[in-house]
């Protein structure tokens, strides 16, 4: 059976931070992602560095550890408090 992976494309900056171990969670807007994640189980997460050709420097696999809902204020969300799905990606 093919593993069920959650595929996430990230900006170069966030991909590189996760790879360096300085970004422990990936955030996705809950209003767009909650229905995609809620009640689902995945075998793992596949992270892509943008839409570059997949290779050892542009692809990471992480274990699926679920997600939590959080309200964060972040420049990516125009510094407005935003409800997000926080997906753990740290090793």
C-alpha cells in the first residue's frame, strides 16, 4: 500500500529554517486547511522547497504528529492575529 503523505510546498526561507532546525512548526491558515487535516491520519509529511525539482536539497520527509490549533500574529499573515493549524516539523 502506498504511504499516505501530507504534501506541503514551502517558501525557500521557511524550508531552509526547518532544515536548519530553527523552525519547529509549519503554519497553515485554519480556514483553508482545517477540513484537509481534521480527522485524518498520515504516514508522514513531505516538505518541498517551493516548486523546485525534487532532490536531496529540496525535499524533506518528516513524521506526522498531528496538529494543533493556535492563534498567531506573524508577518506572513499581515501581522493580524490568525487561527492556524500548527504542524510539528522538528526532528
